[in-house]
C-alpha cells in the first residue's frame, strides 16, 4: 500500500532550515525561517514565559483534558489582545488550535463547510503554506495583486481592482500586520478602502495575524484587524502566539469567528468544536495556559510586553542599519524600503538566481523569493549582508 504514495513537495522554508543546518561554513547566516533570534543568535524563552512556567509547575495539579475549544480563559485573553473592545464579546466564537497554522487550517475547513464553492482570494505573494493547505483541501484560490516589485511597497490600486472581482461567499485572506513574506503593509486609510470593497462585494475576510507586536506595537498592529472585525458582518481571525510569546514549539494559536448576528454563535462555536474533535480532539494546552497566565497577570503582562517591545525595537534598528549600510555601499536609495517595511520579513525583490548566489558564494540563506528574516541579523552581520548584496550586483 505504501508504495502507492506519491512524493510530496518539500516545504521550501523548512527545506532551507535543513540546508542551513548541513552547511559546515562557520560564517553562514540564517535569514530563512521566521524565528526571532537575539544578537547572540539564540531564540530565547521570554522572561514572562519562564516565570509563568515556574508558577505552572508549582500549581498545576492535573493534566486531564480541558475542553474541545481549549480553556475559555485563553479565548477571553486572546480576544482581548487581538480585538480589544472593537466587537462585543458575545459575537465571537473561538477555539484554541495548534499554532497559527492550525487556526488557518480550521478556518479553511470551516469556510468550505459553509460554502463548498468558496474561492479564497490570496495576496500575491502570501505565506506559501496558505497555498499549500488550500490546495490540499481542494479550495480554489484567486490571487490579488499585492507586492509592487518596483517600489517594494503595496500595489494598492492593483489590489483594490482585483478585490472588486470578489463574489458574495468568497473569502479574502488578509495579513493583519507584518505581511509575510514581503514586509509591505497597508496604512489604516487603505484598510478602510479594503473594508469598503468587502462590504460592497460581500466577501468574507479571513485575517491571519501571526506577528502582533513585531511591527509598530501591540495595539497599532491590531488596529487593522479591529477595524475590519467591527465593520463587516462576519469575519475569521487566525492568531498565532508562536512569535510574540516565543512559544513556537508549544503550538499555540486560536481561531476566532466574529458574527454580528448573535443568533449564529451557537452554530459557529459548535462547528469550531467539531473541527477540533475531527482533526486532533483537544488542542494543546501548555502554551495556551502560559499565554493566559501572562495576559491575566498585570506584572507578567508588563514583563512580556516590555520584552516584546525591545525585540520590536531591535528589529527596527537592524532594518535601519541595513538600509543605511546599503545606501552607503551602493550609493543609491534603492534599498530604503527596508526601513519602511515592518515585522520580521522583507522581500528584497531579487531573482532566485541571485538568492542562490548569496547562499553558494556567501553562505547567506534566505527564502528563494528573496524573503529575508531581519531577526536573523545582528549589528556584526548587517555589514556582511550589505556587502554581499552589493557585490552580487543586486
Ligand atoms: C515562516 O514563515 O517562516 C514561519 O511562519 C514559519 C513557518 O512555519 O513557515
């Protein structure tokens, strides 16, 4: 039977991780997978997470099952973090999921259950795993223009023009902040225009928010999600705690369904519970519990928010340093976009050949579409990267 299996395509980001591991060069630089690293190249356990883990170790008396949707306190804490008071709590159903990927997967399954003919509009480009999961589930996708290769900003006119083709019952996948892979983002005026298109077309937004706190700040990064959720009749939000709490391997995420018609809440919550049961039954609890403890304890919350803010500012500093160094070495402003982009990633906007040359000749690893993880840099490696970029003729 097993011989009937077909080879599956390797995930490009994860394949790159392995390639980096296998590279013996001591000077190699990893700008691939989206994991935060400090100046020493370490992905630390955040201070508040360590403190919460210690408390949990002392206080937890059972590892028995919690609930199909996870602990309701986790849902309340995360709804508060992401949505603030933008929507009434009783309009939101939610289920804990294994990471943000789990939330995306459940969201796509849910929209297919609601509309077997659903099409999902995706930005060109988007996180490759969005496309992979959608393909796996047999859900057709339609690309909307997003990245302007010339300016390395958003092709906003193209985006609006393409979203005008959305039909009622289609889903529009949006990145709440810190667009992955480009780092190019909409401003709030542009988000309002997207809301207007959604209201006009009847498209249902699905927001993937995996980097809250990595862009302009915790509140600022949630502003677009809150605007959309409070303006449209229905929306889905897939949130990840992997990056902003640094709990990658704990698989901590949540899917929220906002329905302004409160009569639908029983149905949406029941569907989320059902999907969890079918796919993995009870969602992982450990990371979700730590997040809940941190968000609900003022001292831990402050400790966490302060550390997250320091991470955000260090990435902004690296962005500026890289843009300045490239300006100095190339004598041109063409890399200025690096300081405008937000979040962990920027798309350099060069060819796969050039990306391959950076890897082969300089030991610099970035994803083939020229996405680089800013958090993989430090003050010493920024000049090395800048020189390699200019020497390669990018
Ligand atoms: C990334 O985009 O690198 C991260 O979201 C990690 C992943 O799972 O791909």
